[in-house]
DNA sequence: TTGTACGCGTTATCAC
DNA sequence: GTGATAACGCGTACAA
């Protein structure tokens, strides 16, 4: 293998730095890592030498010796969907500043057959795990917990595990209450997967929906709850199904903006106008919502990721921290896709986004 | 530190497996990694024992001993934009099957001040690098090349470097020619950054645009080329600027779908109807394009990522492979946002997507 | 085909 | 504050 000569082809080692600086490797290690018990002068000197030699620590060696993996895993079912890419962005932004590597694992849809169970790939490989939007009853997740690694959940919560999410109940309630306030009485729901699916965030949104209806004395009609699978097409089909009902809803709450977009298209296909004929509320705060004049419950996806990453770093710093479930607020953005029931001209309400100007 | 007892708390080591299987650590290593010169019976036995003991190789130790980093870096300026998230998805899908870790690095917009220069973080840390959509003249990229790692570029090309991309010239040409064919003579362009910016993919799209115009004897009017910065809002501003010209274009080619979406909104704001009043062509094949009835040049972003990942794995397998620039085809999807110039009723052409049904 | 033994580059534990 | 030095767990010549 490579010799340990000062000018070895492969790379400068800590020994080269030590020799050049006239100190021991132990001192170099301490100096470079900012550990205490190093003379400031020595430290500066060592740093300078290391810099001059263009020395870079070997992660492998460091990890082997220290027992730390030096990286954290981010597990997500999707990469190219609004929520997940936003969250990932937030996570990356924070982790970039740490000295931990971000290992990316995409599981694909949890309901699909997955390729390699994450927990087998993760063993001995990461110091902590960040999980985005996986249902808490997922077997993968359970096996993950058994790895005994610090874990932070994003967009889900589980007892004894640190998590960051929004209040999905409140979000669902807010969206539905808005429709109730506009005078709607038959309010449909476009859910994600077919309900009931335990432990999914969508369940909380469903609860909010039901709460708002019940609180207003409206009936919760199972016929009015159609799954849209969180895709545009799914949303379109769901809306079409809603319209085909004997007594179609006058308003619909879609659990994601992308499904709401599909719903908007379904309306157009039927010659119906959003707001005037049927009101639609989405969920997410997708950039496109503004464009399509869609009322929606905005969630700070990127902030969720950033906050979760910070939590995990803190947890790594001090494992004694009690896991807690943090929540970030959502906000209803009212746009043209919702209006007073039966109003010939959509009524003006306080609005948001670029459309806000009168 | 941890003892090397068979039942050490920290983990099973190769020695434990060797002892339990009654062979040497060398044999275990060879057997588990599928190296030749191992008796099939021995190999099976060792595998079984390793499995029973739930043995997992220590990546750190393996990497230190072998000199391989066991991971590849994926560098991207954005995570939450259509093209980049799609490409990343393709990359991840392939890398998942390999035994290499995917290290994610987001640089932010290359024109911004960046945080930590990638090349410093990458040293000794990865075996290869996958770069998404960074301009070839980016200083970061140059320093990356000097790391002497196998590199594959996605959405860009550079002499002597393996790359995967589409033919942007052809794409731009196709979009523009389509508008020419519809009888348009004043054809505007919504570019990315202000032109000319050397070495950006957008330059090729610009070339295609110019070629198509020139080939048809149309003038290339600088006034008709407005930057839209690849965002919805940018596209809206750009379109608004186009409309404010003394002689506005009757058709516009936007270099990305998201900018085209903005352009559509600008039209709507002006009471104009896409297709009838002004034709718009986008670029990407965004899911939303179908929804908004936008004609667009589709590019197989996910395939680009997958192919690039495979290339890089091949290159890692056999470093003697000559770097080559692979290209994937694009395809024009005609929808309602483009129509014959001046036609009162948008003319019917072969169309695509859900709208295709007569 | 298999085993022995050394080295990979760093960290951490001691003495000093 | 600093220096020796023994791990860390695995890969791999080389010998057998």
C-alpha cells in the first residue's frame, strides 16, 4: 500500500503535518479539532502548517477511530414532490453548515414493495436519521427505531420520538371552516389514500375536516370522501367522482394542492367555474396555487426541514435532551377558488398573493 | 474502547464471524465480498454464519483499508425545482442498487455567494461526482475537476468529461420552428439569466431559437429576448415586458415551463388568451403543463439522472472508459397554448396529454 | 483454497 | 500542554 513518506502520492496524513510542525500527531489532532489543552500558539502553528500542506482529514480513519459515522441519513418516500423536495431543501441547508454528511435514501411509496430495507443499509453507517413523511406504522420505521439511533420525524409524530410537523388537525379544520363560513353545507373531501389509513398525517387533516363539520352541525358524509392519492390525476378523478354523486358537494377540501389542481381541471372539464360553481380549498402553499388562484392552507415545508435538522443536531450534541414534538403554524390563503355559496359573482374577501391587489 | 469479545456491545466484527465459522478473517472477507478463490461450500457457510450473527461490515474500516470512499457526491444548485428534483430522483434510483452512498450537496444558485466550496468538502470523501446543471465555467466546477475524480455532468457538457444531457439546440429549434410553422413572425424569447451567459445550457436553447428564426428568414430581435430567471414570477415579468413593446410578439418561447406558467398568467392579466391572442411554448414537460394546456418541449429529466448515474458507475468499474457526451431526445407536446397566428378559433393540431381525446 | 500479519490514518488514553 | 502508543475493523500481499 501507500508508503507513509511525507510526499506520498495518495495524500498528506496527520503524521506529515506533525513532522512538519514539529509536534506529535496527538497534538495535531487536538489542535485541528479545536479541543482544549492546546497552547494557542501551537494551535495556530499547526493550523498554518496543515493549511500549507493542504491537509485534509481522512473521514474513514477518523470515523473508525472515533466510532462516529459522521453522517446522517435522510429518508424520504419521494424526491420530486412539492412537500418532500421543500423539506429536503430545508434539511440540506442546515446540515451543510455542520460537518456531517447527508446520506440520501428514497424509499419510494411506502405502500409499494421497497428495494432494500433502510435499516440494513443504515447500520454502522449513520449517527442519526431524519425521516420525512413516513407513516408511523410503517414496518421500515419500526425497524429503524430498533437501531437505537437518534431519530427525528418530519410531518409525523410518535410517542417518545422527536418530531417536527404542522398541526394537521388545525389545518384541516381551518380549510373546512372557511368553506362553512362561506355558507357551504355539502363539503366534499379529497383525501390521500383510501381512508381510514392509520397513522398517516392525512388522518389528522381528516379529523380537522370532521371536527369543523360537526361543530357546525353538518353531517359527515362518507360518500363525499374520495381518495386522490396526492397526485394531480388522482385529484381530477376524485373531483369527477364527487360531481357524479346524486347530490354533489358545493365545496371541496383537497388534502394537497396538487390534488386540488386536478380538481380544478375536473371542474373546467365540466364547464364549471371554481369559486362560482364549486369552491375548492387546497393544502400546501404550492407556488402554483397562486397562479391558479387556489385558496389553500400554507405550510412552511422548508422550515419544517430546517427545524428538524437543527433538532437532530442538538440531539446529537446532547443525547439527554427529551424528545419533543414541535409544531409550526399553518396559514389560510384565500383566493378566487372559494366564494360564498351560490353567489353569482364571487364575493370579495381579504385575499393573498399576487392576486391581492384590488 | 470496545473490547473485541464475541459479544461486544458495539457490534459484531469480522473476527467474530471468522471464529464462529471456523475460518480466518481473510476468508470471511473474501467470501462475503464475492471474491474468487473461495470454496463454494465455505462461502455459503460463512454467509450463513454472518447472517445469523447479523454481521454488518463497518464502512469506516472497510474504506480505510481499501482506500475507497464508498460514496459518490451529487451536486445540485437546487433541490425543489422541477428539473433538479426529477434528475435527482433518477440518480437516486440507480445508486440505491449500488453499494455506494449518495452524498447530497446543494450549492444554491451558482451566481450567489456560496457557503463552503464543494471541492474542500469532497476531498477524500467520495469516489466520484455527479454534477447537475452547473455551468461549465463555474469556478466550483473547475476546482472539482482538479480533484481528479471521475465526474459526470448532467445537463451540461465539457470537453473530456463524461456527460448526459438533451440536445438543447434542437429543443430550442423545435419549439421555435413550431411557432414559425403556425405562421408567427414576431417570436419572443423568455430566457433564463440575462444573455449572453457563456456555457449555460440556455445558450444552446438560444442557438436553436436563433437558428429556427434565421432559417425561416425571420429577424432575430434582441428586444424580444427577455430574461425570466427560471421562475414563475420572472416569467410573468418577462411576458409583461414583451407585451409592453412597441411591436409585441405574437408568440413566445419560454426556456422553462415554470417561466411559461408565469407568462400565461401575464396574458390572463392582460385579458389575452393563450393560443388565440399569443402563443406560448414552454420547455420541460412539467406535469402542470398538461393541466394548463401548455405546449412544451418535454425532456426526460429522470432518465437523464438515471443514465448519468449508470455512466458514473461504469466509469468507476473501468476507469479506462473514454468519457463521452450522451444525449437523450426531447419531444414537442402540442397543446392549446399555441395556435395558428390570428386564427379566431385555435386550429386543431395533433395534441398530447389528457387533452388529446377529441 | 486458506491463513497470517501488516497497514490503512485517526482518535483517545495514558503518562509525563 | 504535550507525546507515545494502543486501539478502531477491515483489506490484502504473501506464504502455506
